């Protein structure tokens, strides 16, 4: 039986013959300049059917050259040179390649030791970090995908085993050098694009494994609205269906529990009326049993006599069952008003009836296609099913443990998932298993997790069925409650920006959450910053993922800012590039924007509806030209593929003492863009003595001194008209921390920009003092000494030693790192732990000692087991390289205090400073 047409993609699997180099037993297909398919077939039978991952081998033929000589065949593109001994089985001495640009060499069978990782099927039963599978990106500039054992699509539209001769191989060699973005673009070109997610999916989700009734959920949703806590999605976990059954354990179910939901369509309509979408949780493993409302119809469809009460077994290999599953089970529930599905598959990884078929992959693939049958977008929530899974977003990372370690791992997992195209992730925000549940102890962790969620691909708050964990924000102390509310409201404000990044992801395969090495592949520190990531093209996020310190009462986060000027998104403070230690209270959310960044926000984020805003706020950062094309459409349908969408260009031109900002006219189809909207322009990091013109005419503006923000309001602007706003000054520069020449903007009165920055450091130092657990009598003297130090009246930090008796070591470290660009970071967010030491100022009064010990704790006598001195300018120490040894690192701060780290490693190897 053939699957329905809508469940069969429009494949284009056969490459142009001009892209192939063919012999009796081999075929080399140049798919792109960076991707070459390599087949060895002893019987000369090659595979042209689409595989589970690769659907679109029919591509424009790239430029390449071939040459034969000395029993070698060479195939060369702009990106790589492949050499092969024609007709020989693939082996290290018969098949190799060189990647241009990096000159890295690959031979068949090489281990990809420099692989940057991919993702993991699930975080179920994982606490903290876990190992990830390989991804498509490697610092060596090459990766290999072995597609030999994957299934292929047959004439019936469903997968089947290959019928290949023994010894057949099907490899994809990716040789992209460090052009990581091009590699991801090639993935979507060959495997299919990343669908546009519905706009509403970018809002906040509420989820709890709980036997909610319709009345319970109505009360809950209304309370969120009363508290000004926006939601966009209501998740209904497995208790929506009948669970008390004689046939199995109750996890699988397809029939509404009428005791909880007496009128399901009416309740789902009620949610829709309030602007919310909803999903139901599914565990399909047990099939359909006689107690289900759909049993008679599906049994007859698959040829079972309903009177027999024989269960309809779940069988992902049977096209008749799959057709019946959607027609008789899924579609009737969708007619009740279900918007999408949460496929909570955990049962097994292979179908007994078809070896090699993962039921999770099958469900993800088919549910995505089925949902798009009526013009909606292919969207579901499910665990990762393997390469090609980017076609069926969103990834559910599984049942997360409630711990700081689990939170710390999630930014890294999210960003690294992009290395296999899996950029849309939904985590259990706040965790699923474990924890204390106390408002005091858990509240801080929950707030930090929600702050990360607000800056993650999806923000789904979730809770297990545990009585003493309650994630309703209003049940927490005021400080936690305020932090939760700010995070949830900011998330909805971000939707215009995030939706624009979703469009870019669809177009070029680059996800919204990106490791820093995507944009800085030549910078070593880009590979040692697992806790931070780019959020789209305009923002860099480094959310706090550690508990506050006992002595500081503040969370600490080390942030690496790549070259150029950066601004704190919220405060407008300007930062130099480099490493910084940041300390913050529960309201602090580290979010940075580079010079020239332009970020559109919803100025009035409301409950439910997250459509194109009537009031738009645009935050722009000075220092260079920049811009962004704001993308808008109906948010739900596939009509954008036919041009039913609009873009509004937001462009900044920077000239030092003058800034021109243009809000362009909406281009394209403006159907879903308001005819007019209020636009508020916020220019961060500017001085206050400025002149503003709108369309060449002098205009009023506001100035917010605390953040250096010039605010220009454009009321009721027609969206089909462009307008240009000019901000200028008579001073040398518009920048708030630039040299004004009048000596009024600095600590030391010399008019230099570094004085203004010193003033901001003093502000941060004073904020730190307020939180330190030190005697109040020493805080004023510490303030005075710090001011003198920043003003240049003191060169060293020796004054801290005068307070050593009353200063905890943690407090000394925090003060030094706040005043100076010097510090140490122990990175343990991933399986590969490392230490980072930095000393941008070349200080000699901050020193370290690193020692290795054999097991048992006796220092090694051999040379090189211990070294010490001032902290290096920059060094990365990979702790996996400390072979067979324990290690300790102690950092001493001007004789006033010290911090120590220690652990087990494998033989210390010193490679010198890292550039």
C-alpha cells in the first residue's frame, strides 16, 4: 500500500550525471564545492533513492576538475582535493583528501578527534553534562557522514532496506575548512530546509505533568493573565486521556478523559479565544486497544475484526497502519482543536518488523508532513531522531534533573545542536526530576533557568507530577517573582527579533542560537566559551547558570567578547573585547550587543497574541553601520513560500558625531503588517547633549542618563512610508564614553574615555560592596581605595592586603576581577573540563601555582609537574590532558586572598600561551 500523497515529500535524489565521476565499482558525486559523495559498489550498482537524511542530490553542478595519473584519480574543487585509487575498496591508502584553506588532510578511517560535537537523543536520567554525538563541524575542517546503513525511500513513499552487495559503502565527505556557516547551508540544501516555526511557538509555554482538569487550567491561565505574565502555549500532558485501563500501564492513550475534560472542543476554543495554542502529549508505543474511542475505525482500516478486540499494534513499518493512525486517531483529535503534538517516545530505537527503522524518526518525519497537509507549518515537539531531524522541529531534550549542573549544560547543548542542524530546542525549564522545591532554595535556580529560557529557542516551563514543586511565579518570594516576571515579559518582547532570526534559519540553515565559533572560527577562545552563544546576528547571551556565592551573594559569569566594541543590552555600558568576569544579583541577565546592532522588540508584549506588534521598539547600538530586515507574515501558514510576507529595513549609518537611522517602508506583501504603528527608537550608549531631526525637521527626544539612551518616538507612522531620524552632537563623538574635551565625563578629570569607563567600574565595585558578606566598617575604606586605584593614584592592589583578615577569599577574587581584567575560570559545563587564565593588564600582583600529583597525593619529582608566576596574558589548560594525575591550581590576589581548584586529570601538558 502507498502512503497518502501528503506524507510523501517531493524528493529530488538523483544527481546530474555531469556532477559524477564513475567507474565500474565506484561513483564520486560532487554535490557542492564542499560536499562529495563517495560510493563503492563491488557489483557496480549504485544507490539513487533518497535516504533518510539526504533527499536533494539533484543540485547545480559545481565547478570541479579531474585528473588521472600514477594509478590515482584526483577530483578537485575550490574547497578540497580528493585522491582515490580507482576501483579499489575504500581504505586509508586508497582514499584521502586535502581541505584547502586549512591544509588539513583526511584519509579513510581517520578519527575525527577535533569534532565539535552534535547532540544527544535525550537527557532522560542525565544529571549535569553528558557526551554528545559527533556533529558535522570539526576544527580540522572536515567531517564524514557514513550513510551506508540508512534506509531509503521506496516506490510506496516509505522507507525500506537497501539491497546492496556486501562491501558497499556510501559516504559523504564534508570539506569546508572553517566556513562553518557554509557547511550548515549545504546540509539544508541536501537534506531539506528548516521549516518556519509558527510565530506563536516563540512565546512562553506552560507545561506540567499533572492531572489538570479544564477548570484547573482555566483558573491557572486567568491567573497568569491577571499577574501580567504572558503565555502563548498551554501544554496538556498525558493525563488528558484515559489512563486507567486493563490493557496496559496507561501511558498510551487516545481518548479524552471526560471526567477532566467534559467538552474538549469547547475548552480548546476557550484557549484559542485567549490567544493560546495547545498540544497534547502522546506515547504511541502500545498502539490502539479496544477501550479507545477510535478503536473500531482503525481496526477495520487495518483488517482487524473489532469484535475480536485484538489490539492494533503500533507498527512504524506498515503503511496501512500509518495511514490509519493519522486518519482515525490524529485527525479527529485535531478537529477538536489540537494545534500540534508532543511525541513523548521513549520505548525503543528500532522496529522489530523493519531493522534499522527508529520509530521516533518515523513519527517525527510523518507527523511533520501530516501537520502541513492543510497549509500549516510542519511543527511538533519530540526528541532528536537523528540527522535530518531539523526538518521536524522542535527538539525536546527530555526529562531534565533539577540541578545547577543541568542548567549549566543546556546553553552548550542548545548551541552545539546546530552542528547537526538541530537548532530549535525546548527544554524542561526549571527541570523535571529532583530538587528541593523550596521557594527559597529552588527559587534562585528556577529564576536563572527561566532567564536562560527567555534567551533560548523555545521557553517551555515544565514540572513533574510532584506535589512539592510549584513553578507558578506568584508562589515565590518577591525577588524571585520579579525576576521570573521580567524574564517572561522580555521573552514576548523579543518575538519580532526571534521571528526574524527564524526566517534566516529557514533560508540559510544557521540557527538562532549559535556557538561563538560560527562567527569567529579563527579565535581559540571561541571554542572555550560553552556557556555563551550568539542569539541571532545581533546579540550575545551569557546567562547566569551558577548559584550565587556565599561571600558575594552574587552570581558569577565569565564572558568572552570577540573583537570590537560591545554594549550591555540593558544598561548601555560599553565593553572592550576580551574576557570579563561579571557579577550580578538575581535581576542581572548578561546580554550584549556589538556596535552597530539593531534589535526590534514588541513595545507592548501582551498575553497570548504574539503577532506583528502595533507598537514597535527598536534598540540600536552606536559605533558602526548596521541594520536588520524585520520579517513579518501571518505566522502560521506556508503562504510565505508564495511571497505572502513583508520585510521592513532598519538601517543605521554611523559617522562618529552623527547617526542616521532609517525605518524603511514595508516591502513585499503588507497584509499582516499594521497599516500604521508607533515606533520607539532607543539609541543606547549615547551622550545627552544631542540634536534630533525626524525627516529633516527638528524633533523632541528623551534622554535616560542611567543607560545613555536617546529615545525618539514616532507616533502612528504609516508602515508603507520610510522615515529617517538623525542624531548629532557638537562634541567629537556621540558615544557617551568618548572624550568630550571638557574634562567633565571622567573620574580623574583628564577628559579621557578610560576615565568614564573607570567610573563605570567604580559603580560596579560599589554595587559589589553592597552585597559582600564583609564587615560594614570596611566597606567605605575599600570604596576609597578602589576609587584611588581606578583614578591612577595607586598602581597596585597591595592595599587589599590591609583588609585580608576580614575578607573572604571569594570576596577578594570578586573585587579584583571587578577592578581589573584578570582572572581564572574553571569550565565544567561540558564533559571536557578546562581552565582559562587571563591577565589582559599584565599584572604581577595576581599569581598562580599549578601542580600535578600522582594518585595518592605525593608530588611528582619529575620536572614540569609544578609551575608558578604571574597569571599569563591568556592560557587554556585542557584538564583531560593531565594524564594519570591529580592537579591543583591556586591563584593568589596581592597577598589578600586566594582561590584554589583541584581534581583528577590525565598528564599535564603545557603548550604555551593561547592566542
